[in-house]
């Protein structure tokens, strides 16, 4: 069984294996292909094509599918690796071990935001930024500089308490759990974390920063927590909604997977906090 763990609980061997796997997926080109996929799915509310990845109900199932693809690539490189999650309500400062030189490396230098330590630094030579939103070919971060603080657990709990998955007009103006989780309304959870990290994380090419995957693994876990809190609340909309991915509509770019296919994470993995993971 694939168990996704809190990154703060990884031991030194697990961190090394994760880093090796990321660098191998980068070396083969799969990593940059995934960054390109994500960048192609950044849209605004008025696009006439279906909004799939963001500003839409399928934000959560789209990213679950996207993370599964990355995790499968990691496990091809290093079979022991699973995707860790970053609980930013707990590990909420640039001094967290997440940002250590033995794991993701730290914030960028003042002059240009360039990350200069850890396995993904430009000087290390193994993690060039190839899918660029501007001319800069190095990983950048400005941890904690653009927004005062990461979301708190109380803020997360206030969003988890919302009983309805999503509402018309099914975009960034919607009320409901999905849009508050995504961050376009209310306390702002997901979007705020991108801004707190800064650099590429504030762009459509955000998966260029390996922390993207750990951030979204936690968003994915919060979706599962919301489902457990509201077992009677379905994915919405269920059918017949123009330019929106309904429950049984397929999602681009895969075209063979629907939100319904993604609703139960236990088909694919367990979190270390799930009962299934006990004793492992
Ligand atoms: Cu995204
Ligand atoms: Cu995101």
C-alpha cells in the first residue's frame, strides 16, 4: 500500500530517496513535461473552454490525478518513495526542516530570489528551470515575504466546516468548500501558500518548485478530511453544466478520468493518519 507521510516525519534516508527520485524525474524530462501540462491549464473565469484545473469544481480531482502521475514517476525512479505532504499549519516558518539543505533547500537570496542551497539550487546543476515564465533559469523563492503568514489550523477548520462542495457560477466567485479551499474567497488557503513561497510558485509554472507537490498533497489530504466530515455532501455539479466538469465528465488532458473516479483516495493511497496506515 502507498502511504503518504507528513514530510516532517521523514527520516534522513527517506528524504534522500525523495530527492534522488525528483532529480531522476527531472533528468528524464518527465518533470518538465508535467510543469508544461500545469502551465497550459491556467485560465481565467471568462475563458470559454472548460475550466478544469483551477477556478472550478474540478480543481481538487484534477490535481489529485496530476499528483498521481508525478508520484508514479517518482516510484519508477525509486520504488520506496511516496509523495509527502506539507502541513503548512504546523511547519510555518522558513526555519522548518522542509527548507533544509538536505531536503528542499531554503529561501532565495535577496538580490534575485535565487535558491542557493540544497539539491535544487541552480549552482548544483541538476535542476535548471526549463519551463520559464520569464528569462530566469533558476529556482526562486521569497519565503514569507509576499504575505504575512501561512494559514492557521483554525482557518483550515473554518473551511472544512463548510457543508456544500461548490456552487454556481462554479468559478472563483463561488461560495462553498472548493472555492474557499482554493482561496479565491474567504480566508484564502491554497492560493496564499503559493504566494507565501513566492518565485515560480506564484506562476502557472508553479510545479517548477518541488514544494508544489508537497503543498498539493496536503490540499489533497484536506479534501479527504472534508469528505470524512461531510459524508452526505457530494461532488457538485452532478450533470448538465456548460463549460464545467460535472461528476461524470472526463477531464482534460487525460480524457479518460472523471471527478467520480477520483473521489476516493483509498483506491490509490492512504495518508499516514488514515486507519489503513496504522501499524505500517
Ligand atoms: Cu494547479
Ligand atoms: Cu496550487
